[in-house]
């Protein structure tokens, strides 16, 4: 409880900082970092996520901020798409503070890495002078892999259900997409797999919508599903769950924002829809077309192996480190 309390106290006293920065800025942790720096000689420091940047921003050594995504963009999209007054107020408050904080904090680092070109473009709009590099996310392709002995069947959505964005996607699937799918494929089972389901998600688990809560392992579900349905809306960064699904050869149906950061082609590695009708139509296509489903599955796996294995990510990381250390 002490770290949580400390984080909340810091957030209260740093009212001009974003909530996520205040929450993770803890005096006890800062003390440990300062002691380590005083005791040892470091050549390079990394801040993983912007929320840890406060600890390293003033160190007189070379620094890389692995920001992952543009947080201002994330909160802006969340604020604009929220239908909840409470969510809109909080996210609007956070967006305004991030808009001031984010462009300044990247100036404290030699290089800031982001996982998509889109996030880099948004950061450049805020601060065109900072140095940005693309560094995508990876997945364990030896662990997340197809299981050819299992017959694929049904539709899958996966995620931590008490995350607001995931709950919204489940509601979208149940209310807007599945009714269209079931008109054509009434036998199709929708599997909702993930941790901490809310009462709203539990209530939606009826008839052909099956809830699998707090499962010990996600991989068997990714290996068995015929379609991974992900009606993503807004946000920023890259969807790691899609990396895992595609690595398992599970055909993905998603949106343009859902696939951002993954160099997939519609009709080759993934099927992309811009609204509920298109997402439903693509889902139906994969359910009834064995040849298409097989082609998407194989191409998706190959793409992730080629571009999002940890080996590929480490190679890009080494290049960025070498670039900075040679300066």
C-alpha cells in the first residue's frame, strides 16, 4: 500500500502534471535511482514508458525514452470518443496536461522511441526538434505459434475486461456486430476470454456468447479460434494482442487503428473494416471460406515472424543504441 499512497500524494501536489505521471512519481523510488546513479558510473539510461521519465530526465548521461506511444494522442481520442460524462471529464483534464507535459519531457532525452510511424508523426506535431526513432513491439514466436492438430472454430475476443476500452469493444461486438454475423452464421459461437470481467461483461454472456474468465493461458484459445475479432476504436500505440493472435495464425478482423504499427495488408495478412457492417462481413467471410482463412492465417504468422519477433526488435534496439553511443 505504501507505493500506491506515495504515488497518490505526489499526484495531489503536482496538479500541473498529468495524473499518470504523478501516480508513478514516488519519492522512495526516486531516492533509490539517485543512490544508484551516485554509486555507479552509467554510460546509458533507459526510461521505459513516459511515466518513468521523471526519474532520469536530469541525469548528465545519454538517455533513451522508450515512450511506446503518444500519450496526448491516446487521451485525445479517448476523450473525444467517450460517452461517459465522468470519463470525458477525467480524460479531458488529462489530455490538457499531457499536451503541455509531453512535448517538453522528450527534450530531456537524446532519443525517444515510439512503436508506430503514426505516433512519431503526432509527436513531431508537438515538438519537431526532438529526436524520434521507430522501435516496434515484439512477441515470442516460439511460444505464440499455430497448433495444426486443432481444428479452428468460433470467434474470439480477448482482453482484460475491467479495462474500459475492452468493455466498450465487447459491447460493440454483442450489440452491433454479432447480430449481423448470426443472420448468416447462426451457429457461430462468440468466446470472450480474459481476466476480471465486469458485471456488464458477465451479463452479456448468454446463449452463443461464452465467457471464459481468468483463464490460466491464452494461447490455446488463439490456436483454436477461427476469427480474432477486434473492433478497436481510438487509442494509440500498437495492439500486442494482435501480435500474439497473428503469431498463432489466428485470422484477425480489426479496424485501421487496431492494426496501426503492424505492416499488414488488408486481404493478405488481416481483414480491416471501418464500421460494424464491414467487420461483420469480414468475420462471415472467414467463417465460411476455408481457403481465405488458411491464407490469412499463414500470411499473418509469416509477417509477425519476419517483423515482430523479439530477435528483430533487439536488432533494431542495438542500432539505436549504437547510433546514440557513436555521437
